[in-house]
């Protein structure tokens, strides 16, 4: 992670440069200013630039309460998908040192499996993430996007339809009010892509929590092993972290206020995931909310005693002593005032931008009657996690970012200030020349205003993709037994179509590795660990509503099923599809036991 001190030189350099350029060139209108350089913001900025727009992207990170900060790229790259997946892989590799490895001929002694080296993993992950930060910076520069390491705050819409975006540079002081003002930007359109951050309970509810607990924002860059870990929460981030920490050999307890995990997902699949984690040694404590964290030290690095209260009886129990307490109880955007929602009349709910507004008389709305990314203020859009109702996933943020860029392109980038007023003298006002990139010691060339020449895109590559349909978004939970799905859960399908309107075909089984391992007593016999489920309409033509798969590498299998769902696949199509043997995904096309039949879906042989 980019520690705050490491970024100081770059920011100072940036401020000097900006001041000089502004004295020379003044402010200049951009076609698009993107506030937030994560998955959605960067996708929007790059696509807009490739379509010929003048674009700036502002990105800055408010440090976590533990002081962790990072570089360009947003949550996914720095504290989300990428470090998480690498740690998941590290944990899965560890399985090879157990009974499974020795059953397959690798010399290993189950009781003396090599201890995992956390500092080595953390250091590899951090270096890789830094290389991605650098890659984004240089890609933006090459593609003609002005990147500014600053917080952006929208101002009111001017009479000519343009917006002023106030910029402030983060400082190294812990006082976040001490930000340094930079010159304002002027933009025809603004895209808000400010994402979300993990939630911690308030100090009133849990005294000491902000100094004694961490979140996923801190976990991936810990220099020392987190030791005995208490994970608080029951969503996918909680279970994924519990899974890889346990896989790396650490004692892990998960405490959750209910006994329903992965609430938005299919409950059979969720049970299979929790059962597999339990078999691997994760302790689950349910129906409890944390009531006290105490420690002799006042920071997160020392052992802590944790107590919890039973949600029903109010009785308080001790959960024991832990080295790390990690909260994964949900995510929220930063306060909307941070990006200036109130100044431009952008309405929000629960901190998220409410989307889908029609702007009568605006060209964009003629192009598309439904623009879920449009805010209440014409000319201001939102993409990614900050957009209310959006599935909080990287590919969704990217798709929305590309969509908004192409919509604006088709509308001629017409919101207020026009490109005709451009002052060529100011064209490089925000270039990155001479900056030390976040302590990496790398100098970059001045930014190139003209985007590099590219192969001419085919017409379909310029088409505006339809709004993202959340019922067709595939996703995966990267627990040791991965859970991948697309479409409706069985519960949601029944809610929409009624019990009699839904057909479920399913299978419970052990994958090849688990069968082999169970013969060697690694895994207790009992409920099989993997699950395949197809949820469909119970009427002609038996349209499939959802696919669910639990097992090793399930995430790799779901993409094709997502395509089939989008194309309107039916149960007869699925049943007549020839499987690939021996794989996990063949179970989705070979499952034939219907829930309605009441028959046991457990498969006893290959
Ligand atoms: P972000 O990527 O969060 O980017 C927003 C950026 O804006 C941040 O850099 C922020 O600091 C900056 N910012 C905020 N306010 C301002 C301001 N006023 N001015 C300037 N900059 C500002 N998704 C998947 O698809 N697959 C996964 O496996 C997956 N795993 C995840 C694991 C974890 C632990 C977490 C936390 C998330 C995971 N996600 C995953 C979700 C994914 O990371 C997010 O959906 C995605 O990053 C959202 O992108 P975004 O552009 O909306 O926001």
C-alpha cells in the first residue's frame, strides 16, 4: 500500500506544478470530470478519452481509522478483489501440504505442514498492488486522461450548464480538514464514482472499536500475521476473509448476529459454504453482537478480550482472546457532502446517489429513455458502488462507466461549457511531468494530450450497452469451497413467482478432490461439500432463472452459464447440454433431481 509519507513528494510536486500552470493557463473546461478513480471511474475516464473527450479523473483516499491508505485504482485493486483473490489462492495452495497432497504423491507430513509465511505473502501482494497503481497512472497518462491526486467536490451548475469541481489535495496530517486547495476544474459533465468504505460500529456503541479493530481496508497490508482472528459479520467479505485466513493456518472465529449467512444469496448454497468452512476448522458463533473489546494496549496490534451479547436473551458471553478483530458488517459511501452532492442538487439516499432520473429536453434522454446512472442534477452521473441499487461489483462499475462515456459521446458531450472555448495554452495544465510516483522513484513523461492511435473500433464496439440488469450479473464468493451464481436464488424466485411457479433441479456431491481426501480421513464423511442447483420457471418453456454452484474453482465455471441465462436458456436446453467430464460445472447440466420430487439429491458416485 502507498503509505501516506510515501506519497508526500508526489503531492508536493503536483501542487507546485498545478499552481504554475494555472498562473499561465487559467482554468479550462473539460468535457468530463470523473470524481473517484476506482473501477467505474477509471473505466469511464478511459472510454471517454478514447472517444475524443477531454477528461480529468480525481482520486484520493481518506485513510482508514488505522491510518491505512493506498494508491490509484480504488477498492478492487488495493483492498478488494485483487489482494483477496491472491490470498485465497495462497490458502488453496496450502491444501496441497495436507493429506490431499500426500495422497497425490507429494511428500508432506500432515501434522507438520510448513508454517505459512504471512510477511512474505503480504509483501508480494503489496508489491503487486503497487505495480497496478503505477500501471493505472501511466495508462491514464498515455491515453490522454489528466489524473489528479485530489478530492473533488462538485459546485452548483452554472447558467451555461457547466460545473465547477473544487479540488483539495490530501495531506499527511491525520486531521482530514487540513487538505490543501488546488485550482478548480470546470466540466460539462461530472461522473461521481466515489465507491464505498467499510462500516465500523460507533464509539458510543463499542468504545475503543476504532483503535482496536480493523476492517478489510487494513487486512491485506498487515506486515505481521494477524494471529488469532475474530471476524465480525456474515456477508461475503467476512466469509472470504475467514476462509483464506483459516487456510493459511490461523485460528479463526466468525461471530454474526444471525444464523443466516450470505443473506442475499441462495440459502442452500450459503449453508454448503458455511459447512465447508466449519469442516476446515472455522468456529462460528451466531446470534451474537459484540458488546465490548478491551485490551491493555490502545492499538490494534495487541491481544484483545472480546465479549458479545445474545441478540434474543441479552445475556453477555465472552468470545475469548484474539490478536485481530476484523469487522466486515457492511459498506457505506463517504458522506455525500464529500463530493458536493448538496451543492449541485444531487439527491442521495443512505449516502448513495439515487439514479434513473429523466431530464426533459436533454439530448441524452432522447437517446435512452432510461438512464439509471443519471442523477437528479442534469449533467451529473453516478457509476459503481455509490449508485443506489447497483450490484457492488467491479465488472458492474466498469460496465456503467463505459456506458455513461458512450452515452455522453452520442450526445456530443453537450452539457454547458463547449469544447470550442478550449484554450490550447492550458492543454497540459494538469500533466504529471516530473512527479515521483508514490515513492516508486519513477519519473513519467509529460502527458500526451492526443490519445494514442488505436485500431478503428467495429460499430458494435461503440454501441451503448444496455443498463446493467442485476438479475443477469454473475458473481462468486471466494471461500475455500467457492460459490458462484447468476440469476435468482430459490427464495427470490419463489417470492416472485410463487412456490408452484418455480422448478428447482439440484445435486449435492463431493468433487473429485474431496472424495480422494475423504478416503484419507481429512474431511469428515457426512453432507457432501459441493452443490449444483438450477432454478427455473415451472411452465413452458421452462426458462431458467438462476444457476448456483458450490465447489473448488466454481468461479471459473459461472461465466458461460451467465451468457446462457442472458440468451434465455431453458431447462430442456440445460438437460440436453453435454457436460465436460470430470468437472464441477458438468453437475449443473447433469443434475436431474427436482426439489418437488422430494428425492435425495445426494450423488454417491462419479
Ligand atoms: P471504488 O473502487 O471504491 O473507487 C472509488 C474511489 O474514489 C476510491 O479510490 C476513493 O478513495 C475515491 N474517492 C472517494 N471520494 C472521493 C472524492 N470526493 N474525490 C476523489 N476521490 C474520491 N468485486 C468483484 O467484482 N469481485 C470480487 O471478488 C470482489 N471482492 C471484493 C473484496 C473486498 C474485500 C471488497 C471490499 C470489495 C470487493 N469487490 C469485489 C467489490 C469491488 O471492489 C467494488 O464493487 C468496486 O471496486 C467498486 O468500484 P467503484 O468504482 O464504484 O468504487
